C-alpha cells in the first residue's frame, strides 16, 4: 500500500486519511474483511465500533452486512475523516460516527456485536505526535477498558472481535476470562510464511461456546506475493487481487 497517497481506494469505497495520522494497514484490512465474513452468518442487527479511526472497519462490515453501526472515535480529526469517508460511501445511512471517549459514551441499547482495533502499545515508549499517541498507545484507553466496555455494552449472546498485537494474546485472554467473556476463534496473523506472528484476532461471546479453533494465516508467501487464503478473504475489497 502506498502510504504517500492521502487516500486508499477499495472496490466500493475510498478511505481518506489526509486529516489525521491513522493510515490504512494490511492487517486492519484483513481484520475488517474477516470480521465482515464471520458476522455474515450471525443474527446481527447493530454493531459498536470502538475506536473507529477513519471508518475503515465500519465500512468493510457494512459492505457485507445489513447492520446499523455506531462508530466511536475520541480523536476529533479522525472522527471528521470517518464522517467524510462514510458520507461518500453507499452505506452512509447505516453508520453513525460519535466523536467521544468510549468510556463516556452512552447508548440506549446493547449491541449484537462489538468490534475494535484498540491502542497497541501499553507501557512502551510513546511517539512525539500527540495524535499518534492517542491512536497507537493505551494512555487514553487500555485493553482492560476495552474489554470492560465490551462486557457492559454487549447484548446477551452477542459477539465481539478484537485485533491485537500477538504478544498481547495471553494478557487479553486472561482479561476476557476475568470479565466472563468466552473465546471461540483465534486467528494468528503473520506477515509472511517465514515471519513469526505479529497480530492476533480474537472472536468470542458472553455466552459459553464449546467450539474453539486457532487459524494461522500468512499475508505473503516466499515470493512476497499475497497467499491464496489472504486473497480469498480480501478479494471483494481490494481493487487488484
């Protein structure tokens, strides 16, 4: 992906990111496509997107699912960018953007599904850019707070999906269990077949689910080309696959 461009073009929508520091990344695209596919077979009518950034995840979900989405983003410029991206999409009437701290967000309903790509780097060296600091670090929102929000806002029997650094998997699994949330699927994502895991996708519910599976997925093969499983997930989104 060419990050020098102020936008990224998908088949059915465009993500502009010239207002803010939140760029389109390959792992976030895979997460959005995988979540949208998994959600398609469930009885889901409304979705909460925690930390929606520029709206990528909400738009990918809306492309595949007839759902209403509340997208919450604390950063003002990112929220404005998300509104712009959504307004120019075919699903503008099904996605609402709220420029709020999720910890102060109040809704009159609980959600069938909650999705989030939360801040990555708890207790690590922070960058100089304040906006990047909010987008990529957990001083504003910790993984625990995300999980507690899921526990509070998720309807009984609802689903949740999280994208995290692979090294946070065990921590997240422990916190989910403490909050009475059950894991069902884990997707371990590698940059290539020769790389170690760098991201993990966690799917679960607040209702016990006996099915547990772990899927390992590589983005690229030995020749630095997209793998067939990766293409199968993203083909309905990317222009050139």
